[in-house]
C-alpha cells in the first residue's frame, strides 16, 4: 500500500510544483524586468535560473519527505497520508512564495531609495 | 471487520473544502483587480501579475491548510457523530477562510492608502511652492 501512496503523492506534488512554478515564472517576469530597469537579457536569465532553483528545491524536498512516511494498511490510510502530506507541501510552498514576495518588495523599496538619493 | 465512517467523512470533507476555497479565491481576486490597478497607478501588467501571484499564494496557503487538517483522529461509528465532527471541521475551516478574506482586504486597503500617500509626496517634491525657491 505504501507504494501506491508514494506514486499518488509524487504525481500530485509534481503536478502542483510544475504548474505553480510556471505561474511564478510568467508573473515574476514583470517584477524582475522592473528591478533590472528593462534589461531584458539579464532578467530573462535570472528568471530562468530562479525557476530551475525553485524546481530543484521543491521536488527535492517532496522526495525527501517520503522518508518520514508511516506504514499504511488500507485505502483510507493511503488517502489520509497522501492528502495531509500534499497539504504540508502546499503550506511550505506558500511560505516560500510569500517570503519571496517580501524580498522583492524590500528590493524595490531599496532601489527607489537609491534612485531618489542619486538625483 | 469493524466498519467506520471515517472514509465517507473524508470523501465529503475534501470536495467541500476545495469548492469553498475556490469560491472565496475566485470572488476575492476578481474584485481585487480594481485595488491593484489603484495601487500600481494603472500599470496593467504589474497589477495583474501581482494579482495572480497573490491568488496563487492564497490557493496554496488555504488549500494546503485545509488538506493538512483533514485527518480525523477518532473512529466515527454512527452518522450522527459523523455529521457533528464534519460540521465542526468545515465550520472551523470556513471561519478561518473568512479571517483570511478580511486580512487580504485589509492588505489591499492599506496598499491603496500607502500608494496614494506616496504619490501625494512625489507631487509636492516635484512642484515645490514658489516662495521657497526665491529665497
């Protein structure tokens, strides 16, 4: 039964990670472009590197979490463990996401401060 | 084998939580576009991408929390206790969702106020009163 749970869990987690990463990649472009003041080449490179880093971090974390799995005996326990683990992964994703947004916000404040004092 | 109603409870709980989260997120972030356009002074691309970033975060946070607390520790033996436990769980989750909704609204109003203050400050810096420049 554990193998079934792992397969389900990995499939769901990988789909969520992939979709969310794509969403972040598309919507983060504007921010990074703004941060690098319209330098398209540099911001594309940074964006792609960030995406790869995100995938590595998340898929790795999801795979490592399997080692803490308890033994499951029937379909009910499979459902419970898969759902609660997926929920946990989503919560960590949300935490990382909001931290990232805070960092970008702080960066943009700093940049405004610099620009203001340069002139 | 002793039959428990836990599995049925999970099968009811999951769709309700997912539908509730979807409905709240859908309503909140359809209406937040107005706020975002105000905050970013009508810069459409920035406003819409911020909106969708917040939306993704909202989904991740609330669905993740809803799924994480699904486990029912006690064995449910009859339909009455199943209904009671389910209503406690779903009611608690929807109160939590309501708080999240109001927290998001607070953030939007705050962002709008700050951005308005900033634009006022910029206006006064760019156009100083005439008298001070003559001195």
